[in-house]
C-alpha cells in the first residue's frame, strides 16, 4: 500500500506541476511554427536588404517567404502528425485483438508493468484486474502503449496551428524591416527578431519546466547565427553582382 501511495503521489505531482503538457501536440506545433517564422523570414529579409534591395523588393521577398513557409509548415505538420495518428490507431487495433484472443496473458502483462513500477505482486494483480474489468483497452493503451485513446494526435489541429504561428512569427521581422528607416532597418530587424525569439524561448521553457536561461540562450544563438550568415551572404552577393 505504501508503494501504491507513492505512485499515486508521483502522478499527482506530475499533473500539478505541468498541466499544460496535456496539450503538448499543439504547443509543440505553435513553438516550432513561430520560431521558424521569425528565424527564416528575418534571415530572408535581412539577406535581401543587405544586398541593397529596395523596400518594395524586400517586402515582396518577405511576403513570398511568409506564404511559402507557412504553407510548408502546415503541410509538413499534417503529414507528420497523420503518420503518428496512423501508428497510434494501428497499435490500438493490435492491442484490441490481443485482448480478445488472450485476455489472461494481457492481464498478467499489465500486472507485470505495475510490479516494475513498484507495486507488490498481489496488489499489482488486483489493480490490473480492476482496471481490465472496467476498460481493458484503455488500461493497456495508457500503461503499456502510453496512448490516450480519447486524445489521439490531431493532424488538422497541428497543421492550422503551424500555419498561423508561422505567419504571426514571420510578420514581426517583415513589418519591422519595411517600416524602419533605411539606415536602421538591418539592426532594427535583428534586434526585434532576437527579442521575440527570447520571449518565445522563455515561454516554451516555462511551459515545459526546462531551465529558462539555457533554452533562451540556445534559441538566441541559433537565430543570431542564421540571420548573421544570411545577411553576410546578401552583402557579398549584392556587392559582387553588377548594378
């Protein structure tokens, strides 16, 4: 009873510490979409602007990058999450078939899982029997497959979240570089993009419980490298091409 109480306490702590982890699918898509939108669009417009392009040329390039990137992210997330959902459904069908063919073996398998987590054998058998009497598929899906049958991966949700978050992220550097004075547009775009990346990194770290400083530093270093390299290429190519 003591070990089962510890197990229950551990689960309760996990739920209370990070309730947002239940929404991991769309949070992941939102963070990746916004991060990619900021970095890729900022890098693109900085590279074009560094080549001495006009404001109109920078705007056209940025809008094209925004549209292409948002659609690409949406399609990529849809395909990826659809494959994940197909795999989850296949696992559930296989488990359902095994429960129908060999229910005793499946009950023993579930009890073995609880024994590995710290319950004594007799209590593990009682827990497995009680759970399988109520909903055997749900019990095995949760504790054996680590799948929630009522909350499978949602490809449409992931695609929409990715598209919207990418577009919102991409809109920040695009607006800054278009609205800033010509002499300050590169530095203003770089500063605004890094500031947004830092806030995004802090937000995602707080949701996941990761160290904020480390996550923010990682995001800022990666973003700065991408934008700096692309701007450098723009300067080199712009200076080499005939006017």
